[in-house]
C-alpha cells in the first residue's frame, strides 16, 4: 500500500513539474509577443511596457515557483526523506 502511495505521489510531483514548465514557457511566449513594439495598435511607452512585464512575470513566476516547491516537497514525502 505504501509503495502504491509513493507511485501516486511521484505522479503528482511530475504533474506539478509539468505545470511549472508550461507556465514558464507560456509566460515567456506571452511576454515576447506582448512587449514587441509592433504588436500593439499604439506602441507601448517605457512605463507601459514595464507594467506589462511586471503584470505578467510576477504572477507567472509565482505560479512556476510554487509548483516547483510543491513538486519537490511531494517527492521528498514520496521518497520518505521529509
């Protein structure tokens, strides 16, 4: 039973790792497309571009970071190290 629980926990950790990767990749693609000068109808001024970067990078970075932390903690529990 313990072995089965460890396998399920490792699967959950893998899902969290995938979530972190997809979030980081999607955030990078969105930042590249939203901050290009020719992407918007009216070009973003420097402060507007800064707000777009902060508004996208901070929440997405937080989600990716917490997903990595959750995956690490789940793996520690699954391997009986924590």
